[in-house]
């Protein structure tokens, strides 16, 4: 009866591997010592033959979660390192842009000071013209007053 259950699970395993799109080539499994584990199949007549060196056993169609998790950790670490590298590049760009912004702010402040100085010159020129105009008018008025006496 145990052999029938084992055979039933073997046929179930075979149907599951075919439904996953298996091409027939079974990829070798590795044990926890990173050695290739021998492939064992269940026979109707008796137990499997051969010896296992470290006692590792896994059905051929089982998901190898350890390798998948190790691969996922590797992928995660790869993504993290790529993002850290991109962050370093962006930090360099931010520093360059901040320096450029400070230089532009200094230029704006210098232009504002120049503009203020030019505006003061224009205002003083206007005041001077008004003064000269009033002086001329006062002379004309004084001359007119002298002539009318």
C-alpha cells in the first residue's frame, strides 16, 4: 500500500511537472552542501536504489525555495546596490546644482546692487536737471524783475 501511495504521488508529480511546461529535461537539484543531489524516482516494485551521501532528499518537482530565496536576496542586494550608486550620482548632481545656484544667487545680488546704483545715478541726474532748470528760471525771473523796475 505504501508503494501505491508513493506511485500515486510520483504520477501526481509527473503530471504537475508536465503542466508547468517542463521540456522533459530535469534540472539537477543541489543539496545544502551545494553538491548535486542524485535524482530518485519511485518504483512500483520497491524502494529506490542507490545511496545518498548527506541525507538530502527532495522530490524533483518540488520548488527549491532555498535557491529561490537566495536568488531573491541576491536580486534585492543587486537592486539596492544599483539604487545606492544612482543615489551617489544624484548626490553629486545635487551638490553641483547647489553650487551653481549659489553662484547664480551671487550674480543676482551683484546685478541688484548695480541696478540700485544706476537707479541712484539716474535719480541724482534728474535732481540735478531740476536744480539747473529752477536756477535758470530764477535768473529769468530776477532779470524780468530788474527790467520792470
